[in-house]
């Protein structure tokens, strides 16, 4: 039997994992590799700890043969049933199934697109005003970086940030939805490293609250030192990066 | 130079780790092995995910040469500074530095005792009425099981359980203390497997709220199906146990 061209080379070759994870794993908890992204799953919260993508102008290009409407949100059978998010958990919750590895970054092959629709790649996101708006703008911004930078690496995930209450104490509080108590993160982060043609690395980190954000808010407002995300997430980003190559952090020379 | 008898065989030999972890690892996130217990560290919450101990009548015996007052609570240098709990985090928080692997289980060698005083083995616990009372009773109960069962395995850790609020939604809420935002768990669990002389295994699981508990409350009240703890913690306990050997769960024949 002939193998259709569209099915060639679509599962994650070890070399592809090495490309994606070139600058190190943020953590090692329940790691899963997919055809075009790598994920670490938080079994307690039923959402990812982090997802890692390596984007190039070629890899994010739109292939008209790829049909997003044929990609279904589906449970990840590789996760133990006790910890597996289901579509019913999200239903009537008021939250979107928010992609961590964005579907729009993986339009070159049908399989790449489909892999991003696993529920293990989702976290509950406010839909209107966030997932479909400000967060989507951040995703488009990252994708656009591939036009000016040959290689873009992006790590994305949820945060559960504390707030101070009237009693002077700090609390973490978040909703959980559905029978499988899927955590609704208070915030989401992206930590990005864009490699320029001169091999210099440009790092940016963003934290956005999981709430309606006015469309006229510039993305700059959400920039934070990468260390802030690391401390809050319990992860270390781009640990294997050669610091000599690092030219800027959040647009400022280092 | 002569090696003092007290320093012989006190670091975790691979064979000791295999003994402790005989029935499987509940999870693989940031695992650390110590002289007489094994731990998985939650870098986001700065407390353990789980600690595992293997207790026998001999291993829990009190050695009068061991001086608990010489064991100091100290930061675990093996944890990255971003995620490392400090004594100052607990100071004036109102919470005890609560041992997950109980000091009272490791009194055979000074090094065993000292290892349990690492802050990576602690979680904030209500002192009076919990750590020093009901939780201590549960620890004593586990220790006592070694008198009737040649081998006792116990896994201990924190939980962050949801509660329903007036809006009909479920929330997880917990305090975080100190500059390093150490999480104050809402509950703690113990999952125990006691191996009898006839090799039959007896499993018990307990969940206790991190609050003042009246001293006359029987431990039985806190028994829960082990699966309940697994789902809440995102962990799988005693996965490698031969289910044929399992005689009882929470005192009931299986
Ligand atoms: Mg989205
Ligand atoms: Mg204690």
C-alpha cells in the first residue's frame, strides 16, 4: 500500500523533539511528545504545566489541504482516566477549551493540527475578550515573529497566582470545573526566545490574566521578567540557552 | 581513618531505595532520595507532592544515641533557590513546619533523623490541635502497625481540595506564606500498606483537614477510598502491588 504524502514524517521524530526542546525542558513531569509540540501534563489540575513549540516561517505556513473543521476536541487516552479531562468537564462551564499550543501554529499537516486538539493541550479560558481576543493577539504576535526571526521557541502554560485579602494574608484561589475538577488558571504565560539571523537571541515573557481584556490594551503591558514566571510556575525556562547569545530581554539590552 | 559505627550505611543505598519504593512511585516529579525516605517535590507549591517510607519494628526503634534536639530545620540546597522554602517563610505565619516523613519514624541513626528536618520535607500545618495532636496520632498509629506487620509502607502528602461556594461553583483556595509563597495545604493524606506475616497486604487511606480536630475524633472517621486520594493528588499509589495479595482496604475484605 502506498503511503499518502500527507502522512509521511508527521509523528515526532526524535530529531524533531530535539529541535523543539533545544534550549532545555522547563520541568520533567509527565512529558508527552506530539507531532509538532511537546507537553508536560499536570495530573492534579488536568491541564498542562507547559507546552513547548518551535516555530519557523515554514512550519506555521497555512496548507490549504489542512481542514481545521475536521479537528475534534478529544480526550487524551495517554493520560490515566483519573486525571483525564473530558469534553463534558468544559460543557456549560462558561469557559472555552483554550489551546496552549495554538492550532494556528500547526497548519502544515492535518496531523499537526489534530494533535493540538487533544484535551491535554487545553485549559479553561475566558472566551470572548480573552481566548478569542487578547490571548489570540499574543499568539498572532508570536507567529509573526517568524517573519523576522528564523527560529522562534515558545513555552506556554497556566499560572495560579496569589492575591492579598483583607486579612492581610495571601491566597491562591481558582475555580475547578466538571466531574474531573479541571482547574481554571488565574493567568497564562508565554516565554519566547526568537533567534535572529545573526544568531542573537531575544527573550520575552508575558503574563495575562484569564479575564476579559480590553482590545486596545497593548501587549507590552503584560511583559514581566522571565524569572517572575519561573518562580510562579515552578519551572525553569531556556535553561540550556547560552547566555552569551542573549541580546535582549523584553526589548531591553542585557 | 576508622569510620564510626554511627556513620555506616546511613546514606540511601540503591537497595534501600528499592525497598522503600517496592510498590511503585506515585509520580516522578523532582524525586529526591534520602537516607531513610524518598520524596517528590512540588516546585510550584514549595512543599512535597509525596514522601514514601518503609517502616519496620527495627527501623522505627528509638536509639538513645540519636538526639532530636540536634536536628535543625534547614533549607534543602538540592532545590533551586527559586523554589526553595526557607525558615523565614514559616516564621510568624502561625503554622508549624510539619514533617511529611515523621521524625519519629527515623530515630535509629542521627543522619536519618536529620534528613527529615529538611524544609523540602515540610508543609505548613496547624500546630495545636493538628500537627501536635490528631495528625501526630495518625503518625503514631502507622508506627504501631509495625508491631503487628513485618513491613509497613506509607505515602504521605498534601491535598488542595475544592469546596462549593454560594454561586454553585467549586473553588480551590489555599493560603500561601512567606516571600517564597509556600502553599498551606487544605488537607493531608496518608496511604498505607501493611504487609502481614502471611504476606497478605492491608491498605488504608486517610485524609485529614489542616485544622484543629477534636482529640476525641476516632481516626476511622478520616478513612477514604484510596482512589479518592489518587484523583485529588494526581498520583497513583502502590501501582506495582500484586492485587492478588491485597486482603483488605480500610479494614474491609476486597
Ligand atoms: Mg485559543
Ligand atoms: Mg508533625
